[in-house]
C-alpha cells in the first residue's frame, strides 16, 4: 500500500500533468485518431493503431491521476519540523567510509525520474524519521545492516507561489 502523502510541489506537478494530458495532449491525439479513422480501412492504418493505443494510455493515466489526486494528503512545511527529519526534508547522510548521499524524503508519486528523491516508504527514509543532525542511523539492507550519520537536515521554505 502506497503512502498517501505528497509535498505541495509534488501535488502541483501531478495536477499539471493531469491538466496537460486532459486539456492539451488528449485533444491532439483524438484529432489524429479521427483523421486516421476517416481514411477508411483501420486494420492496416498505422496512424490509427498507434494513436488509438496512445489515447488508451493517456486515458488510463488521467483516470489514475484523478483518483490519486483526490486521495493524496498534502504535507506542507511546518517550523516545528526544524532540526529533525520528517516528510519533505532534504537530508545529507555519511557512512564511516566517508561516502555521502543527499536526497529528499517525499511521497511515492514524486520519485519518478528523480535520482535525488526517495519515497517515505523506503527503508532508508523510515530509519531516518525523527533523527537529528549527528544521529546514527542503522538501515537494514539485503547485504546486512548499514550505518549512516546525519550531516544536515533542511526544508524547502514555502514560497508565495506554492501557497495556492
């Protein structure tokens, strides 16, 4: 079961994707499908076949986004979070070998195409919750337990454009 949390930026990005697909992309593809269908025999019409499949993919994603956007809970920054790791935090961690990693803890819908985001459902994120700077974090991995230390914790501050 996916966690139903999302940052304000993540929610706005999902909403923008929905609006683009519904208001711009789908009408474009629908026009192409109508044009290709008007040419006659659809069984050997590559434009019709390809764009019909694309239309189904768009419709599937729009249905998913509509349902998901209604289920999500937006978690905004709160000053009380400062100094500890909570949802939406940028965290830098370091192991004993000196390897560092930096990432943001976000909802599972926000991690795609981002190498610097991890899901709140990930073992690393779960282990980091409520930790402070210089705290030790032990994370269970398939290779065994790994030890990390929290170097920094920062939160993106809300801007006027996000408070919509």
